[in-house]
C-alpha cells in the first residue's frame, strides 16, 4: 500500500509480535523500529532507528511515517521505582508519539491497560490514564488506545507473579463471557489487532477492549 510504519518497543513481547505480523502483510513498504539497541534482525522492509529516548527530539533523521504502534511498557517492580516506571510508561511514550507525529505519523495505536484512569488513586492505572489523555492532545487523526486484560505470551524477562496468573487466567477466559474487558489475550492477538485496526478503524480517538479487538483476530 506504500505506507510506512514505526514500531516503538519492538524488543518487547507485543512489539515483537507487531513487527512479525507487519512484516508478513502487504500493508507497508517500509517498517521502522525505534529501539535503544539493535534487535539483530535483517529484513528488506526493516530499518532500525537506534536512539536515546531521553533526547529523542534532538534526532531528526531522514524519516517519514504514516502509522505508529507504541508498545512500550514496564512494571514498577522491574523499573525499580515509581519515578522510573513513569519515565517509561508516560514520558517515553509521549515523547516518541510526539516525535513520530512531527515526522508525519497521522495514525497511532498504543497499548494501555484495562482500568486506566487518570483520576484513580492507583498509581499504575493513574499513569496509564494520564498517558492516554496526553496522547489525545498530540493531534493524531486516528488514535487507537488498546486496553488489554492479562497479556499471554513468553517474555524474555520474568515478571513476578505473571507466570502463575497466566496459568490461572489463560486463553480459556476467552470462552467465558463473564470476564468481559478483563479477558486474557495473547500478545499475537493484540499485535494483529493493532496492525489491522490501524488500517480499518475510522479516524478519531477510540478505546478498544477485548470485544473490540477480537474482531481482528
């Protein structure tokens, strides 16, 4: 189709699945990955942009984008502090989204969390909600906010308690309607939903929960 895609966070679980799915479609003539260090992947459609996220606005390479998929995210435990968590899940997301928009991206898909709410006292969900609100002010023609439940898949790093949660609340929850927006979702399903929604959803800002995503599986 002659479009360009930027993936932010391609080294992570869902970002890697977004890259894999996008490379196997005919949607894009070029796929860029914004990374801190090389992924070590070679493909004729793929180009890596290695940057320091702290100074991303100082980097003005010869790029232009149509779509951006932002798959950044961590946990407070892995980050080490609330401040370090917010640096990834708020600042890095907003900075990369703004940078991509300045380089032409009109459509953005981003991973948030079910329950995100800037007005809640829960720090994690507060940051997610604050990030969503800030993204709405950047000026994308199409902003797709994905709020998955428990994410299923094999990460390169372990997250405390996540393995147990995946065993207890795995893919079987997709067969039980009572879970609703809290239904667990495979990273590959979420990734496919993000890429397909970028092509097929209408313009404007939209929040997508499990039932909105599954039409793209």
